[in-house]
C-alpha cells in the first residue's frame, strides 16, 4: 500500500451546499391536520415525562388550572382575567411543544404511509429440488427459499439474486423511476421485497423473515418509532433538567422572602415565573430537532438506522472514499489517439476501431465512438472476419480480417506480440506510455502485424463538481482520503485532479481497517462507503458506515446507514446533514439560553420593583404593571416555540467554514438575536394586552 498527501488545490470558491428538494413541504395540509390531532394525544403523562423541562410546565399548567377554578368564584374580575390568561398560555406552551414533535414525526409518518401502500401481499413461486415450483404467500416464505420471479412480477421478499440478470423497478423504495440492473453474483445481487422485475427472469434466495424485511425496517425508522436519543442529546437534556431543578429551588425559596417582605405572591404567578426562567424553548424543540435530522437524511434517500449515526456524521473529521464509482465514473473513456513512428491519426483511428469491434466493454465502445466522432472513421462491413476477444491471459483484443491482423491491449502484451511477428517497437512509444500512466490514464497500444501504430489514451474521468465538494469538506475541517487499488502514479494523478487531501494506493481491505483504527486512535471520527462483503468489516468499524442498497446483505447489516440510491458520493451529503443537525441544535440552544437571560432582566425587575425598589433601575422596558410583565413574558415564551418550529424542522444552513468561525457566527446571529428578540416582542405584547385584557 502507498500513501500520498497532496497540498490543497487551487480551486473555485466553495459553493453553497445544496438543500434537499425531495419530500413533502413543511406545512403540508394532511400533515398539519394529523399533527393537530397528535398534539393532544401527546398530552398523555407517559409521553410528557420523557420531556422533563416541558413536563414541569405540564404539571404547572395542571396545578394552576386547579387553583384558578378553585379561586375564580372568590376573587375579582381583574384577577380572574390575569390568572385565566396565564393558565391559558401555560397550556399553549405545552401544546406548542407537542405540536413541534407531532409536526416532525408527521413527515416521517407520511413517508411511512406511502411505503405501506407500496407494500403488497405477493405470491412467491418457490423453486423445489426437482425444478418445479409451488406458490406460497410472501408471509409464509422462509429464509433460504428460492423464488422464481418473471418479468412483470413483484419480488416476494428481501433476498439475493442467485440466477439471472434483469431490470428492476425500485421506485417504491427510492422514489426514482429509472430501473436498475440486478444480477447474480457481485455487488448488484441484493433485491428488496415489493420491487418489480421489468425484464427477463430472476431466481431470488430469500434472506429475511416476514416482518423483518428492509421495507418493514424502513417504515419503522422513518416513523421515528425506533429513534433513540443520541449521547449529545442526552447530555444536553441533563443540562436542561439541572437548570430547571435549580430554578425550581430558586422559585420555591422566593416565596419565604416575599412573605418576609409582606408581599406574598400568588401561586399562579410563581409558576409562571418558573416557566419563564426554565429553558423551555430548547426543551420544547429538542426532540423535534433530532426527528427532523433523521427526516432530512431520508429526504436524501439515506436510511439511518439510529439518530446516533446521524449525529456522528456531523462530527466526522475524515472521509474515506473509493476512487472508482465515487470520485470517478469508474469506466475509463478513450480521450485521444496518439500515433507513433510516422503513422497518421486516421490510420491509427481505423486500426483502433477495427480492434475494438469485439470489445463490448465501455472502454471498447468509447474507442469506437472516438474514432467515428473525432476522426470520421466508420466501421466497415467485415464479412468473414475473425474477432479476437479480450482475455485475462492475452490482455489484448483484435481482429483478423482481409489479410490484416490487428491487436490492441496492454503495452507489454502488444510489445511481445509485435516481436513475435518479427517487428520492433519504435523508440517514441515508451515516452508516450509513461506520460499517460503518470497522468493517471491507461495506455492501450495498437499494432498491425509487426508494426506499432500508436496509443489509445483511456482516462478515468473525475466526476464534475467533485473538487468543489471536497473544497466544502475541507472548509468544514474534514480531511478527504481517496482509497484505490491503482498504482501510486495513477492514484496521485487522479487525487490531484479530484482535489482530495490524501490518497491510499494499492490498498487492500486490511489496509482500510488499519487506517480507520489509526484515525480513531488519534481522536478522529471516520466515515466511509462500501457495497461488498469485503467492505463489511471496515463499514462496521467506521463511525459512519454508509452501505449501498445494491450491495450485499453483509454490507448493509454492517453499516449504520443505507444509501437507497447506491450513489457512493452521497456520503458527502450525509456529513452535511449531520453537521446541520449539530449546528441546528447548537444554534437553538444558544437562542434559548440568551432568551432566558433576557427574560430574567425583563420579568424579575418588573415583578419585584414594588418589593425591592432598588430593582427599579433594571426595569428598562417600563412595562405597565407586574401582572402585564409576567403575562407578556408568558405569551412570548409560548409563541417563540411556534416561531422556531420551521427552523427546527428545516435546519440551520451549513456554511463552508471551520468550527471556530461557525461558532462565532452562531453566537452572533442566534446569541445576540436571542438576547434582543424578547425585549422587542415582550414590549409589543405588553402594549397590546394592557387595554383589551384589562391588566392594570
């Protein structure tokens, strides 16, 4: 294995990350209606206790409701209006919190409903040992059963193709209408129950029990039923609970001081003060942020098996990417013809075309296309021709026709063939072959009989825009490592063109695992993609392992994410979504805490300046009365949750910058914004409610 490090390339400025375009709109009508119903269902204490901060508000709402109903007949109308409005807005705070969760879950449930509609009870034609078949319902299929699936039929269960090649419509799962090829053996053998065979015939060996299929798992995950809180989310919740406990103690000890000062406070007002001091905004939105993070991953057609995996993607510092199919298209394309020893380009094009007629690979077809389109050479009729197919032994292909003997292949193989024909190799051939190899290309030498005609330059084409993607990753502090089995010269050339930070040439599966362990030992989080059984150990070892849906069952079980589109470059979108989840949580936490700080300086001075005149100087908003100050702050505390729901569901836009700059930016926008917003809105609310509500 060879490891190479590259200097950061001079590339175009990073572009703004693309935002997901798939999925339903944020406030889709059916989702909102469903969420409104779920909002009230979530008032079940067994659900509310899972959100400790909001559970305190929930208990306070019940308590104040009882007190209000008890005291209403015995108090003044003005006090009843004040108490009733406080109780109402405390309940709205709870309802807005459950509405945020219901909206986040509703998007997943809508996707799950679509998947359920696509799942149909099918009949499998189980293949018996004597070659006959027997029909069984898909629910009765067992692991190991082999089912025959003809064109137009649905695949009855998850499995691997053990015989045949066919086009399969997987739109029920991926949402994409373009069919894909599934064939026995290799990395495109996995099929999913409920998808439809469009052509030919497949024999599928069932690998999953009914109820445990990939589609069942996907439905459960997108509904959020299996979402577990991540370590960072749990840690933040512990902080929020601790703060809330501190404020419970503080508010509880506040009443004795008020009594001592001959100014006891109503219980309803004290509960309202506790709600204002507690971090209710982030407490209400925390679960919705996590659910929405998994939903955004689904919008990218990536199925995350846990919230932990999404969060880990946001902390990734090293990306391991296969070259073929990820950084490059994978099929080498003929880019130019280079004649040698006085041969014309047209002579070389004619011979290269003839030698490629038997080569049905993408490379062979690209040589024919290049000769026809660039050099205006047309394939002639070749009656009686003897085509020489490419083999691993000869490493050449060619044609015997009309007295002509033409070969095309690896330089050393063609050199040996030319010498067998009694010819010699021209001196200008070796420099051309060496130059192409150094540039990362593949040189194919073309010869006719004893004469070498020239070289075909096959180029492994780097995908457009990939360098900009890597530049964005670099700006986010993520190092990219290209992994390839190519020789070091070819690997270095491709790595330089693609703009990766480092490359591993001639890498084996064991080399990948060693590299992952070394990175993790240094405190780095590693992400990688894979699709084969030999990738499974590395996928399981990586912090974020993205398996291709077209890959083997072993790969999909080893990774903690599955890319339904089987697009290896999707790992960069995965990292982006993970970053967005962490940044969104951090931004809204910052906003919530600075909101609370602002509310301290608004509510407490307004409430206590009659008891402690020294606090009058801190009452900078000069709200009308202590009652209006508390009520205005309670109303603000509720409506700010609703205003933040779209941001929690959509996520904060990820900017291509390092973590320190991102932190400073969020502190400026969400920290300062969270500090100023309460002063502005609470003053406006106070002005609006004093007259109509009669709060004096």
